């Protein structure tokens, strides 16, 4: 069985008639980095939000590490899933400093270890000197790095990242991308990230291509580059 195992996820937003996810089977292996790519509006963020527990699918099943999170009877809420998430718009708490933003997710930890971990993750994203700043005093890319540090801090086991590199300049993108891979691999974290950018596939072990709420192709980056299933996949890969 897959570490993250979802079957036939069907989702529609309330007050909308659009089928945002149509029978999506999404799987990911433990310790791997899985990339979800697809055009704007294809349902990538929605799928992540369902995995996190922020949206409830009308149909389908989800289990992580053999623990059922969603089925016909069960729905485990976001706070009981132990999943870290970096949102597309970062969603830092505006009234909290960088330090407090990161400490927030470690409230069950001893103060001393939480502070140590805060410095560790800020160092990881090269943001240590910004520890006392507030989100509005940071650039978009800096906020993104703080959001990444905040998600990694409690060592969640599964981490979901929505367009984690989109606001970084090209130089920083390459650096953070490779660092993220090292961080995830050394911590044994299972990661799922959403991207528009085929360059991000460099750090992925597996790729899931989404179009209009349907999975079009899955495989290793090499698989899909060598055997793109159709024109849409070629278009997404820029080949
Ligand atoms: N809160 C909402 N209420 C109604 N419809 C929504 C809501 N959020 C998203 N949608 C719609 O659901 C579809 C999928 O949106 P989603 O945000 O998952 O796409 P995406 O693949 O993440 O796109 P992008 O690459 O632009 O971030 C879109 O058609 C969008 O308009
Ligand atoms: Mg999105």
C-alpha cells in the first residue's frame, strides 16, 4: 500500500457547479518528493487542501501510513493529521514576528528545544537575521522562506507545499530548491509540492500531471519526459 493513498476523490466547491476534482487517485511513497503539476485552475491547490484536511471531498477515500483520514464515515480534521503546509500565499500570521510564527506550530515542545529548532530552520532558509521582523517588513520571497521554515519546524512527516518557489528570483530558486531537497531527504520527510515550473521537477522523485481535475499521467520525471502521454503533457513539460 502507498504511504499516501487516495481513491476516487471528487470535489466541488459549495455554490459552484464545477467539478474541480473528478475521481482523482493520488498516491505518494514514503520519503519521496512528489510534484503535482498542471495548468492554472486544474485543481492542484484544491487537492493539497483536501490532503491537509482544509476541504472535505464529496466522495473518495484518503489514508496516510495506513491511517484512514477520509472515508464514508471518517473525517480526521486538519489539526489531528500532523501535516505541514506551505500555502500559495504563505499565510503567515501578520501580528506575529518571524520567530513567533515559527514557534506557533511547536507549542507542544519544550521552550528550549522549540527555540533551538527555530534557529535551525531559519538558518536552513537563510533568514536568521530576520527573526525579529514582522511579515509586512519582509519581501514576498522572504515570507515564502519563513513559511517554509514554519512548516518544517515541527518535523511533520508529511509536508505539502503550494508553489513553494514561485516568488523567488531565479538564483534563489535554484538554491532553495536544492536545499529543500537535502532538508527533506535528510529528515525523511514525505513531501508533495505543486508547481507550474518544469524546472522544479528536478527535485521530484515522482510527478503527477493534472488537467481539469483529472490525473493525466504519473511517473518519474524521466518516464514522463521520455513518454509524454499526450499533447497536454508535452505542453506542461515545454517539449
Ligand atoms: N473557494 C472557491 N470557491 C469556488 N471555486 C473555487 C474556489 N477556489 C478555487 N476554485 C475553483 O476551482 C478550480 C481549481 O482551483 P485551484 O485553486 O485548485 O487551481 P490550481 O491548479 O491551484 O490553480 P493555480 O495554478 O492558478 O494556483 C478553479 O476553477 C477555481 O476557480
Ligand atoms: Mg493553486
